[in-house]
């Protein structure tokens, strides 16, 4: 018998209010099980909401430009009886294991962590290839594929625990995206931007330095020196630990073999007892851009600092796009940012983003929300772009365009099927709370297993996978993973956000301390910041926190620790923070919630 079911947004990690960028079906369409219905785009990646059953679309409940969160209905589907299942709620039924466990007795429920990017419909069981029967060139207890922060951490920890470990990396330099073309070079350049801005700001309190002379070659060399120092450090530590590093691109041959191709005609067959896949992700190259033109850049190209374009278009107002915009603006580029969502940094609470948006606008950055690039053409005099949306930029011709709209995992590029490892449609590999894939002796960690795609998540997962591979009885226990945008001001958040609490009906209390009341913040000219803590109304335990202002990325660690320790507002308030510091603002936000603050006057609460 025909039955109507609701297809809902599955568990999409720490994201809420994610914009719908594409509706893939219309009323009356016949769809297969697992077929994509709508495409969502967070600041980190795009994802499709799959149909949990075959049937006919009765009604599409969302349109392009809407923002959705976990559990919202996107499509009503008429199915043929048995396919629908009992609950009609299959859109959320296939959530991966990671993060699904309950909290310890008395503790707050654990928010989902380290999970797959979306809850994929189970791809068909892949049948592994048989062993090659070839003589192995290298044998080891553990092979780690990919030497990013996840991979090298896993390899080093495994070696420390006594496993004979081989680390395979396609590039000569170890460190992956984070060290070579991500976290580290971007922060080296952001520091330079901060110095330029701080010097300009000093004129406000009587110290004028004049216009900075920027030597781009020296700045590039500085960035490369920082990276190189840590490349060397990692190679040295691998040697000290007797981790054998093989240079080349690895792909599975069977469940216990990987072939490493050195790109120069040489291959080596490595036989392993266990494997940790840490092959990471790469920038999403939006179709329709002339990618063969060097004036169109992804974040890796932008970090090369080939020059300072007069007019730079940044496509995507997420963390990476805004960090690079911060660098190029300080170096002298005129910046235009277009973002599809209705706010910068979708996923972060709106009040957090406002001080950043205000400052960027003051600095002359043109921000266009609910807008997208529909065409980009390479011309002799620049990249000509046309736009669609609510806020069309005046400028149409740019010297360079940076496309920063998310990253895609490399799961589809390692012949995982030959090992029997299931890879979802989008290239993510599902793992359990011990980081095991569906093939128990093969683990996966880092960007390749899902959101949030952050280095500190990858390193924690790497350590865990190595410890489990070495026989330790461990599983993922962390409750939260902090996010930081190293913009100016910095924005950092951890745990439950206000937007998420609202969407999920979680009862929270908020303590917000404005930095305008912090003499230290005002002393450095940054009274626009604030610190916000979110508390469970029943237990008074802190469940989330967010900070905007200089050094927010450093300050948020205290909130993460408080959440992990199950701290109550009074625990934070009673912890004596040094004065005068920005860190005091964390204690003061707790005091605001408790009603014990003396650094602000708050009208008395009604009993
Ligand atoms: C511009 C930018 C700034 C960022 N800033 C931050 C930040 O400030 N903080 C933060 O936490 N995160 C940041 N990130 C994200 C962070 O870099 C990633 O989350 C992190 O690098 C993921 O680590 P990983 O080990 O999973 O993978 P990766 O770092 O992607 O490493 C994977 C490695 O595997 C190798 N590999 C892939 N396939 C193969 C193969 N078949 N054979 C052999 N080797 C292979 C790759 O060459 C790579 O070295 C940033 C990213 C970018 C792009």
C-alpha cells in the first residue's frame, strides 16, 4: 500500500542553519533509494540529503536559499508500502556510530562528534579483491596512508607503542594540508596582516609608523621557512621513532596490501597487518570557473602569494575565504566577498559574526550575502564575473578570484573497494567510535571521515586509531571540538551554539560578557568583542561557549575544558582568573549567568 513518509535532514555534525543550494527533485518525480534530493552547503563542504526509500515526490518542502538543520523535513515521499519502514523517519536513521553513545551517568548528553559528514545511505557491500599473490617489497604491522596531522600523529603514536610502522605520503614533505598549505602558512601570513593593522591602529593613540613597505618575496620566504622548519622536524621525529617513510601515492590492492607508486615509474607493494587511512581532503573546485587560468585560485594558490591583486573576488564567506581575505586586504587588495548564505561563516551564531562583518565593512571590504557567481570568464584584462542574488557587486571584473567554498575528501581516490572498505557517495569513509571502518583491521581518521574538517580533530582521531591498533581498549570520548576563525577579530566557538539550541529546542541559559566592560580589551582598542557561555538550565553545567575578539582562539580552550569536565557556572566563576586579562571575560560570562557579576550593573532578576 502506498504510504507517505517525511525525508528529513540527517545528522550533519555541528552544523545548523545550513543553506540549501540546490533542489534536485520536483513534485511528481520518481526517485530511487539513496538518490540525492537537495544539496546543502556549509562553510566546509557540500552534501546531499539522500532519499531513504524509492518512491514518488509528493511535495518539496524547501527551496534554494532556505536554511535547514538536522531533523527538518525536506521532502514528502510516497512510497510503496514495505520500502518505507515503520517510522517514516529514515532520513535520520543511518547516522554513523561515532558520537552516538550516551553520556556517562549524570553527565550531559554527548554532542555528536567525529562523525561522518552526513548520514549516508549504506552503499552496497563491496567485495574485496583477493590477495595479489605477489612478493611484498615491504612488510609491516601498521601502514598509515597519508602524512597530514592525522597520519603522522597516528604513525608516531603507533611506533611509540611498539608497532612496526610504515608511513606512505605522496609528497616529499610531511605534514599534509595543515602544515604545507593550510593552518600553518595561513597563520604565518595572518600574523603579518595583524602587524600591519596594529601599526595603522597605533596612530589612534599617538604612535604613527607611516605606510608599511611590503616585501612580498621576504614575506613568502618567512612563511616557507616556518613550514620548512616543521617539515624537517617531522622527518627527524619519524627517523627517531624508526617509522619507515615511503614517498609515493598509495592505493589498495587487497585488504592487506597497498601499492605505492613513486610517480617516476617505480612501485612498491607493501603488505600490512593493519592500516590507518589518513588521506585527507582537497579544495572543492566549483565547476564553471576557468581553473586553467592562474588568476583563478583555490586556497593553496592563494597561499603562494604570487602577487597582490588590485581587485580580489573571494567566493565563499566561510573561515578559509575570510582568513585569506584578511591577509590580502592588509597587503593592499580591494576585496569583494560573495556568500550564498544570509550571513558570513554559516554555522556560527549571528551575533558572533557581526563584529567581524562590521570591521571588514569599515576596512572597505564589500560583502554580498545571498549571492552567487553564475559565470566567470577569463579575459585579457581580468576575470569577468556575473552574479545572481540579492546583493549584486558593482565590480564585475577582478584581477584574481579565490574560490573557497569547501573541501572534498579523498576517499574515492585510494581504491578502497579493493580492500572492501565502504566509501560514501561524497568520498567520506564511515567509522565507529574506535575509528574502525567496516573492515575491522582498517581504520580511517581526519578529514576523510567527516566534519568538522579540522587538524585538531584529525590528530585526536589519529592517536586514538593508533592506540586501538596497538591493542588498547579505547574509544572516542571527547564531547566537543572547538572551531576557530583566525580573522580579525577572531571568532571561536565550542559545543552547543545558540542557533542550534533554538533549532533543537534545547533549554539553555546564556551568560554574555561584553568586552566593552573589560578594561584590558578597551586598553587594546578592542571593546567590540564579547564572551558568551551557554548553560544547561537544569544542571547549570556549561554546554557551549563562543568568543569574538583578539585571541578568541586561545581563550576558547578554557571553555572546551569546562565542558569536558562538566563544570558548572559557579566552578568557572570561582576559578580565579588573572587580572587584567581577556581570560577574565570567561569567568565574568559565568558570573553574568549566575547574577553575581560586579563588573557590570545588571537589573535585579525577578524572583
Ligand atoms: C587554507 C586552510 C587553512 C586551514 N586552517 C586550519 C586551522 O587553522 N585549524 C585547523 O584545525 N584546520 C585548518 N585547516 C584544515 C586542516 O588543514 C585539515 O583539517 C587537516 O589538514 C586534516 O588533516 P588530515 O591528516 O586528515 O589530512 P591532510 O592534512 O589532508 O593530509 C592528508 C595527506 O595524505 C596525503 N595523501 C592523500 N592521498 C594519498 C595517497 N593516495 N597516497 C599517499 N598519500 C596520500 C596527502 O598528500 C596529505 O599529505 C585549514 C585548511 C586549509 C585549506
